[in-house]
């Protein structure tokens, strides 16, 4: 037979009270209705679950086994219901944070410590995803921190800290004589780059339209390695200035373009996101990562 939750509660209540009347009161049904349900259950099982005496309802061996399992199952259901209620209230869950590898995450430890203090029941997962904005729209992450932005419906943006794309060159590099670099200066250069070139805005916006051919390209995702290789004279690169962490020794650092290439890092979040802990994380990011700015559906300018 197929047991139902009411059967578990029925046997559990009779076992606890030892009395049909008190069990019926606990279940908010009449005593005759409870007696009928018990009789139907025992008939369907082909077993007597209780021995009727003048003083009490005593569980049989089968009744004791039934009640033991019912107690565990009902306990698990109660835990599950409480857990789901915490999810509904936003008191439980998981914050999935995806960060552009080019964003210097020196703030992350302080963020995690404060977030855990404010939302102790929320797990935090820092994810690496292939495409930040696509992952956000596919609900693979809850907040994405990125610098290269593009128009996307259903996304709100929170302005974070300022940064600047700069060219870094080894000492005595020929391009070091220039006060700033243009895209055309990359022609014939040995470039160390953090993106696959064809997927980058640098290639789509500058190199490909202007038919600029590099001398060579090495795709290296580790930023510290790129900086070390540039210092060693093995190429040049374009990086956010904050990645240098103020240490420009052994490097020539030049703006990109006469006016430089300043941009602002952004936190992206789905426009229908309402969970309290996600909103709290955004407020904390805003407080920690410089210059508060409100959420807006307007898309900020992209950077290469």
C-alpha cells in the first residue's frame, strides 16, 4: 500500500498519547474519524498496529516499528520545512560571486569576513566562469564583477572602483619613448595577453578593423606571470593599472591613448534579484570598493 503523511502522524500521535481521544484532539479531528482512519490503515496493512485495552492503546510489535520510522520521517520533514522557510525568508542559501580575473581581489578577504558576520547562514562561492555576463543571465552566478560591459536586458549595474588600462613595457623598449600608446603601436609587437585574442575587445575593436598584425602572441591567464615576463623583456602587455599594485619597478607604464583609457569596474546583477543577502552583498561591495553609485539599468561604456 502507499502510505501518506496523515498515516505517519496518526500512528505517531496515538503512540505518544496512548489514547484515541487525546490523539484526535492533537490532530484536530474527531475521535470517531480517527478510529475509522486507524481501522482502515490496519485493514490495508493486514496488521494490527495497536492493542486496545480499557486503559490505553498499546502498540504491537508492528506498531512499534511503524512508529519508529514515522518519528524519523516526520522529524526529517520538519527539518526540511524549516530549511525551506529560511530560504523563503532569505535567511539561508548560497551567494555565487563571479569575478573577472583581471580585477584585483585584494578586497575579497574583508568582504567575506563582513558578509559572514551579517549573513552567517549564507554560503559564499567564488566562481570562475567562462563568460561573466552570460553566466549571470543563465543564473549560474548571482553577482558578476567585470569591467568590459555590453548592453544586456534584465541586468542592473552597480558602479564600483575606477581603474585604467595601461600598457606595460620592459625597460629600454622602443615604445617607451612615446608618452602614450595607440593601437597601431602594437603592430609587430610581442604581446602577452590575458584573453584569447579573437575573443577580446582589443581585437574586435582595434586590431581587426585596423588590420594590425602582432609580432607574436602568448595567451597567459596568470597576471603575475605576465608582469614578470614583461619585466624580463619577453614582451609587452595591456593591463588594468590596479594589477600593478603600485609596484612599477622594472617596468615602463604608458597610457593608452592621449587621454588614457579610464574605466570603472561594475557589479552586475539580475534586475529581478530580490533576495536580501544578495542586496546586502551589493551594499557591502559598494561600501568597500570606492565611490558609491546607485543601481541603474543604463549600460556603462566598455573598456578594451
